[in-house]
């Protein structure tokens, strides 16, 4: 039975990534020495990050590879998180990075700070950390992250074509992805009540409209009933397709626009002229922006 379980896990990892994961060994990186190597799957993740395990499981966690290395007197640690798909990996990445000094240095989506480099590539979320924060350690962890990406190439993935809008280009680093309540608690608690007990997949971006803070959401639901429930909670009329902003409370305006039978744009703003419809993609929604 244990052999069958191991085989099934291997198949699951290969389905999620298209190939087996390559971690860094002593021959891949000059001067490096492995001091720890662990893997975690399923419930064993609680033994590694007890407090945050539920969040990763909500996003479709498959397997985690943890390695520690000694390199030029520095301790470096790598984490390769295999998630169920690219949006899930991006969702975890967007909630996990902080204090970015450089964006997108090693991949289409990456964040470099003094002590950490994090990146997402396909269904992989990668984190590399160092303990000292000195320039040589930063350079080492950056090169290590690049090597992991090189050893684990993934196909390009796609985001909603909403993000091709020229008005949004300088806000792309604020894009987040959610598919459950724990993600919302950690990244967008203002949407918890509106999406309570609903199945959804949601991209959000923070922007401004005429100097007023705004949030645009690309929301997909399993059926029209769920869309109606969400709009009613947001105090919007599901039958009103005008996309006119509606004042809901304390200077907060909301509007919505239907893209297809299961997908809407939803906008919150302090501006009474911001309309979700104005951000509807000019290309058909089946077209996607490649990153």
C-alpha cells in the first residue's frame, strides 16, 4: 500500500508540473554543500508551517521540497512549492512576498529583498532565503533561485486580458489571486462577507481613478445563481446591466459588468465616475495576456 501511495504522489506531482522536480545538488552550483533535504505532502505540511498550512492547502498544495545549503560561509535555504496550477502558485506568491527592492529580476514574476528572493513559474512557487543579508549572500541566493528556475522550465501561463489595459500597467505588481476564504482573510478581508460560502476564482488589482483608490476584480463563478448572490450582497442589481456606479456607504461606489455567463468585472472606488465596464477587455475574453 505504501508503494501505491508513493506512486500516486509521484504521478500527482508530474501532472501538476509536467515533469519531476529538480532540486539543487552539490554538482549544480559551485562551492555548495547540502546540509538538509526534506519533502512534505498533504497533512505533513502542518509539521513544517503549522499556522499557515491551511492557506497553502486551500490554494491547492501538492508537494514542498526544502533544502538547506552551506555556501561561502552562508546558510541558504530553498523552498520549491508545487501547487495544482499556475494561478494557485501565483496566489501564494502574491500573498507571501514583502519589502521588494527589485521586481521581476529573475522571472516574469519575482521579488528580491535583502533576505529573500521569491518567484513564480508555472505551478511552482520558489523561495530562497539567506540569514546575513550581506551583498554576497544576496547574490548567492539570487543565483540559486535562477538555477532552480533553469532546472525546472515551465510553459508560459496566462492571466485575464483585463490586465492588458494600458491604464493598469504601472499597477501590475498589486495583482492578487484568490479562490477561498483563507486567502481573502490574508489579502482582501473586505471581500469576505460578499463571497462567504461561494465558490469563486478571483484576480484583483489595486489602482486609482482620477486620484481615487480603486479595486478591480475579475470574478468567475460556477453559475449565474452565484453571480446573483454576490451582486445582491454588494447591493448591486443583477438585472441592471448599465454598469453605473452605485453609492453603497461612506463615499464608496460599486459597479459591475458581465463578461460572459460565469464571469464579471467588479469595481470598488471612491470615485463616482469609475465604471467596471470601462475596463472590459477590447479582445474577446477567450484571449489571454501571456507572461
